[in-house]
């Protein structure tokens, strides 16, 4: 499962990882297999028109909504349900903001559905929408809540493996009832902070200064200007 044979054969002089390091590598692999691959699929479909993309997100959300109640992997499916709920809310909110319309109750409920487990990047997307719609008091309260959720043993997903010592081992009182590998995996996932991601269909729900940075493209004129400044 942890590819010890492959790692040693690739580098005979390599040292085996510590127990914590090996566990962390396995967790990263599992996260890539679940969340990251799903998000890659989302971005592939994001190349479609807004209408088609919204239909696919609704379809996936409906599937996750049903399956999470009748599947052994309910916790994992809940995360996917929340992700699709948040994308859908952010997409529809973006259209409202563009048309200078109020955020509807249906959109607000979608945001609520995305915040059940307290996944930080989804909470931040909600806060972003609140800022864009000038609900500053609500946004500030949500940001304060998020700040209180961040703990020293949490880690940003995508970090180097040699930084794994930042992740504390599960406390003995936590592991008493965590008898399965899946339960331990979910505990580690709860310590991960994932990137805040917006598709192009959610552009107006993202902070304005980030809209420019994320979606701006370099043109030939930019290259010429850059060369001129370098020579100057």
C-alpha cells in the first residue's frame, strides 16, 4: 500500500520514511485519488458554457445527495456534496451579482449545504460572496469563525512531504474509537486546508482584486512592455 518495494528499488540507498512520514504519504495519495481527481474533472467540464456546466454540477450534486445516505463512504460523499453545492451556489450568485440582483434564498440554502462539515475553503468562498454583495458584517463574522477553526497542527494541501512533522499524531484518546484506516484517514483530512478554487463561471463571486490576477492573460504588448522595463 505504501510502495516500500518500489521506493527502495528506485533508490537502494534511500532511507525508509518514519511511521508518520509514511502515513502522510499514503494520506496524500488517497486525497489525490479522491478530491483532486474530482476537482480536475470539474475543471474539465468548466470549459463548457455556463448553462451546461451548471447542469452537470446539479447532476453530480443530486447523485452525491442520494448516495451519501446509502453508502459506507458517507463522509467522503458528504465532502463531494458540499463541494458541488458550493460551486453551484457560487455560480448562481455570480450571475446575480453580474445582473445586480439580490442573492436568492435558494442560493443561500446551497451555501448552507456546503458548510455542514466546516470545510475551510468552502467557508471562504461563502465569505467572498458576502464581501462581493457588501454584506460586510456577515463576512467579518464568518472570517472570525474561520480564524478560530485554524489549528497549529493543520497543514496546507500541496506542501512538501518533508514538512510532514507539522502534522501531530492522533492523540491516544482520539484513536481509541478510530479502529479503521478510513477513520484515521478522515481525521487527517480534517487537518488539511485545501486551496480556495473558483471556476470561470463563478468569477463575480470572487474578490475583485483576485479576479484580475487569476483571469488576466499576458498579451504580446505586455511582453514588449516587460522587455522595455527590463532594458530600462
